[in-house]
């Protein structure tokens, strides 16, 4: 198995793992062990942002591993992942948000911003994927090791 195929399989595995890990506590992935229902009905956008965030995080991590990037996962990556998580999670069910802001504040300010946060997450993660793929040091290392 060549290096590219190996990292493509890692990407698929990570995307499935992220989908399950982030989708289970948000009740978007059915789970027979956890009796939990969302207080706000799940929409198409919730599933879209769950899938998109899972795939983009998996691609980003796989690219960093593939290119053996010296740059570690930092604030930008975490911001993109958290914005994606808030975009598809149930705001009323998120006890941390409810404790910090209160239910009325969440419904007034966070709920209407969820689709915008999802788009912000896609933009941030897309930018990071592009920059990782265009990494000059990484691609130079890649071409020297293949030659």
C-alpha cells in the first residue's frame, strides 16, 4: 500500500470516528445506550454541519500527518472545530452554555447564529486545509523523499 492510499484510509476512518464522537452527544447519531432526545428538532443543516465538520477535521489532521507538518494543532483549528460543534449541537441541551449564558440568552443570541457559525467553521477549516496543502516546506520535503 502506498503512502497516499494509507493516509486516504486514515482520513476516512477519522471522519467516521469524528462523526460518531460528535454526533452521539448531540443526538444526531442514534444510540441505543444513551436515552437522550434533543429539545430542538434536528434540521438538515445540523446533519450537514456535522458531516462537514467531521470530514474537514479529518482531512486537516491527515494532511498534517501526511506532510509531517511541524505546525501543531492550535487555536485556529480548535476555533474551527468548536464553531462547527456549536453549529450542529442543541443549544438548550448544552449544559455548559446554559450555565454560562442562561436559556433565554442562548435562544435569543446563539440559536439564530448557528448557521453562521457553521459557515465560519467551514471557512476556517477550509483555509487551514488549503494552507496545509500549500505548505512549502512540507511539499519540498515530500518531493525530496520521493526522488
